[in-house]
């Protein structure tokens, strides 16, 4: 059975080891501010599970999600819907507009003058 004094010593030793680990990790990090930001994000309920899930996805699935997020710019406007078949639909007016402009520009006749994008 452990005594309160022994538990305090173990906790103190664990705290010192944890602090040392944090110092070592930050010292090896190119951008300590990003490491701190990741720490705060990791406190959001469910976010670590989402990040793990994304990391385990195929490269093409991750690329599609990354492209969507980059095109959305204001991700507060993103909506998501999961249907009964398991189909996840992400939507953003900004992404819709950007993709439409890209498709319009791609349909440009290479022999003629470029189409205006307004």
C-alpha cells in the first residue's frame, strides 16, 4: 500500500519527467508555437480521433479534404451531412464558386482570347 508521502514523490517525479519531455520535444521542434497550438487543439473533444482518422485515410482522400478546406477559406461556412448510406457531403459556397471559376477558365478556347473571370 502506498503512503501519501510516497504518492507525492511519485507524482513529483512524474511531473518532472513530463516537464523534461515537453522541453525536449519543443527544443526539437522547428515551430514551438505550432506545437503549442496542437496541444490546445488536442483538448477539443473528439478532435484527436478525427485527426487519427484522417491520418489513416488514403493519400487521395486526405488530398481531397485538404483541397476542400483550402478552397473553403472561411470554414465556418462549411456544412456537412451524413446520409443513411454513409455518404458524407461537405458543402461550401466558396468552394462551389472557386470550382465553377476553374471549370469556366479550363473550358477556355486556347486559340481565342482568355475569358474574363467575373
